[in-house]
C-alpha cells in the first residue's frame, strides 16, 4: 500500500479526484494545465476505468473476460484492449519464467495485470493535456507518476510497513528530471494470502510479507512485485536485480529488509 504526497510550496494549482471503481479507490492529483481541459481529461480517464471494469471484471457474468472464459467470445471478438492486455500478460509470464501468470484453473484471468495497466493508461491520458506538469494516479496503493508536482518539487510515495500498521517502511522520491515513475506493492498485509503460486495453483508460501517495486511503468511494477513475492526473498531479489530500470524493497516475515543495489537513490 502506498500513499502519494506532493510538497506544496511553489506547486501549480492541483485538480484532485477520487473514484471508486474496480473494487478499490483511484485517487488523482493533477498539476498544471488549463483546469477545464484537465477536468475533461479526468472525466475521460475515469470513464476509461469504468469501461475496463466492465470488460475485464471476473465478477461480472456479462464482462468480455467472463464470456471469453466460457467460450462465448474469441479474443478477436472482444474489444482491442483485451488482446493488448493478454499480450502484455504473456510478456510478463515470459520475463518472469512463469512466476507471473494469467492462467488459473485452466482459464485466462488477467486480474494480476489489468489494474496497473489501467492506472498507467489513465495517467497518460491526463498527462497528454497541454500544460500539465505532473500527474499522480494511485490505484489502491499502486501509483503511477508522470512529471513533477512543481518546480524542483518531487513526488514522494510512502510505502506502508506491513509489520507495523500505520508506519512507513520507506519513502520513494521521484528523481529530478524523471518523466515517469511507478511504485507497486504485493503482499499479505492488506488482503491476506491472495497471491497464487502459478506452479502449484495454491496460495504462494514464501518468507515474504511484502515486495515493493519501483520502475517507470506501473503495468510492469505490478507484475514484477507479484512474481517476486511468489518466488521468495532470495530468488525474487536476484531476479529483480537482473531487470533493467527496476529497484525493489522486500520485507520478510522475520522483519528482514532486503533491497536492490540502486534503491537507495530512490529513497528520501
């Protein structure tokens, strides 16, 4: 779980919004740009999230994913976004050597990738508005950041301590000049043992309680955090170290903190 904080001094006027969708709350913080144009883009971004829920929800019998699972639709008959997400999920599966998977019980289930992808897409839609200097989209604790909230003012993302409710394990700071940054956490503190080990089809049994991944795109941050959690601390850390432009913080049930070599540059 992460919380975005932008330092307020010298920051452009902010447009903020919170929307309940996809079983969680998406929080928007937009800096700069014409307020009317920003509101229009924000409305489009929110509508896109609701559309994603209609198409991808496995809890809705009429969603395209549910109909695809039942064999009532082919991928080609679904919206183009379905093929896009399934393609990204297949790439994540290859990169993680199968530790991230969309295959459960013999059916395709893109739940593990679609929220991060949807939040990233919403952020980019708003970020394309002329004059916008910074965008933060927080989807249930996973955050996509674009630009900066103000001149020489970074975004700051607090990473919740899974073993100390109300405390922070770290604060991630967007680097000067960085165009984009994403922070995603997978673990058991908020939702219990919900992460599946794709090799057994059962809940992942590891020494970890949380994995936080920092990388430019939330689509991948979300996938890599899930895969590394299923791997466990030793294999997960080694794998994350091998990925380009990825830093991570891993916390074990024994309160050990392990991190990739470059993470310190991202903390503040």
